[in-house]
C-alpha cells in the first residue's frame, strides 16, 4: 500500500456506536449546529499517525531508501453500516458539540485539557447539541475557562455539570488572525507547536518522506516574519511540500503546514485556512535544504498479511534521468 492510499482511511470507530439492531435515521437537512459538528469531526480524522517500528532496506547510492511501515491497526473491523449514536448513549462532551460564549461559537475537540493548563474562569456559556434522530436541540449551561497561554478568540475550555473538575477544549473554527505574528501569539505556538514528518510532492509519484526536520528549522526559515498578512481569500497553487503539525494542547495531531509552488504557506490548524505569502524564494530554499541535506524515504505501507522483504532481499529506488524537469524514479533489484 502506498502512502497516499492511507488518505482513504477515516480513522477508528467506537463499537458502542454500532447498533445493528436499529435502523439508521432518515437523511435530514444539515443545520448550522451539525455543520459545526462536521467541522470538528473533520479535524479529528484529519490525519493518521504511524507509530509502529518500521523495517528499512539499506540505502542505495544516489537514490531513496524504501521504508516498509506497518499499516495502522484499526480497533476491530470497520462495520459495513455505521449507526448514528442515540442521544442517551453519549456523554455530554459528545452530545454538546458547540459552545456559545461571549458572542462567539466554539466547537468541541473532544480532548481533555489537563488541570495545569486550565486558566482563569471566564463565566458561564451555553452548550448546544442536536439529537440526530429527533432533530431536537438540547442546551446546557456550563463554566468556561481560559486555556493558559491561548487567546480566548481562538480557543477556550469548558466544564460540564456532570464532570466537575474536568475541562474540555472548544475551538473557534472561524478564528482569523490578521498576521502570522498574531497567529503565533494567540496560540502560543512557540510553546505549543511541534512538527513531524515532511512530505515532498512529486506529482503522480509517491511523496518522499523526511523524518529528521526539526521544528526549529521550520521556525527559522518559514515562520520568522511575524508581519506577514493573513490572506483569507487567497487561492494558492499546488502544494510542493507539507509538514505534519501538532498542537497537542488543543487536540491537533497531523494537521499540516503546506508550501505551494507560487510562494504561499498555509495551514489548517484551527480548521479554517490561514494563508501567508512568504515568496517563491523561501519555498524553494526550504525545499532545497530538505532534499539536499537530509535523507529521503519512499514509504511503503504493508497491509496485514502482505510479505515484507527479508534481510538481504533489498529493493532499491534509483534515479534514472531527468526529462523536462521531471525526475524519473523506478525500482531496481539489488546488485
């Protein structure tokens, strides 16, 4: 299975939400509450992490290492029919997907904010959730708190009456900073942002994956100009490189910082896109630094039962030439 095949996956399902004895409800018109819930759900399944120890074939001269990585293990088989959970079968944090506070609408991240990161109490807010079977809107009052170091324009945390002492993150999906500097400050990104794998795009060919690109390099080369304006209406060109980005404090894992061929940096952290024009030169310089000074891998995701090459049965990826600016890459047997 190639890396891009994993984008077909949609994450894990909780068996208690699979109710084979009940019929699914009729399709209903999506309300604004459900739309907010959908935005939160998209964030939850935005990426899949690979946490297993991979098997690596030796590095060939002048090419990439093929790295066999076990496919993610799902928590049981995905059921053929997904049953929408009933209201009474859920906890409050699952029922009440939205929070109204101080004139803003927040959506749940379904993540507990640790007590040491819960700040001052801000006041009372109104949770709202919609019963998928009856369309009835339920509301509930709860206490709202700061997330330490994070501007309340971007995110808060809230406590349910039946879970006193436990605060869950709610984010403002419509949060739009004016500048890169404001984005960094409002989310305290110097303290909260971490980055992971870097994927260099190669058109129809599999991405080349780089594992050793430190977060500090991202700061120095891509996030150093705080004055860059956010351009919400931008329409950037094709991506040339994507960086896995995390804000663990707010439940963001494997979201992206993406560079485009026409010079934009954009990210989907906090759901809505933030677009900053850093210039073609910076994009090209970062790509060059990554590709020329770090080891690249071709990830091969092995399905369950698919044979993995034994030691000595090396496979090699060799660059065979360049035609009209496109590098031709093919597999070759070991010598």
